[in-house]
């Protein structure tokens, strides 16, 4: 997870539980990494311009952990932590691909950020993976804003 141009990059990513997450500060300014998980322990540390890298491990599976910078409130990112290697993030056109899935029946969850207290929006479908793979399409739309 890099901090560059006062933005997190990538904005959304997935890792496996126990995998090392390398956090970088490519900017010449102070940033703060404030992870706000529900299942895993919260983390909150500063990365001054002289601290360019820090590695952490997130031990338990957790979906769409919110990460923010307390110094720059517009900076936010999401990391989903999985207990398996079968996940993907869409490209700029909305396409995704998950390789090497064993034959079987699976529940697939698609998630979109959406501004509802960091919880996002999910859609779930079941898919049967055969010898030649399978195709599964999702249509996630932003929906109506809540009235105040």
C-alpha cells in the first residue's frame, strides 16, 4: 500500500491472512496509517517523510478493512483479508479474473465501496466451476443516497 500524491495506491486490494503488507510513503510529507478493522487489532502509526517503508501482518480474515490517514482526511483505502487465495480486484473497465480455482460449487461475493459508513455494498452469487472454468457477471450500481 503506497502513499503517493497524498493518495493511497491501490485504493482497494486483497491479501491473505498472515501475509505481510508492505506500506510505503513515497511522499515527502508526514502520513498516518490508521487501520480500523472490526476483527483484527486496530493499528495507527505515523510515517514521517523519512520513514519510507513499514511492514505489518494482519492475522485474521476480514472483509473490507477501512484505512485512513488522520493527517489528510481525504486519503482512504480498503483491504480485504482472505483465508484463501481466490480473490481479485476489478480493473478500470470492471473486469476481474480469478485463476486456479478447484472444480466445485462456490459462493462469490462482489463488493463496492459506496459511502455508507465504510460498510460498502455487497452482492453474492453461486457459481459451479467445471473443467473449462466459468464466467460470472455482477452489476453493482451506486443506488440512491439516503435523505437526511
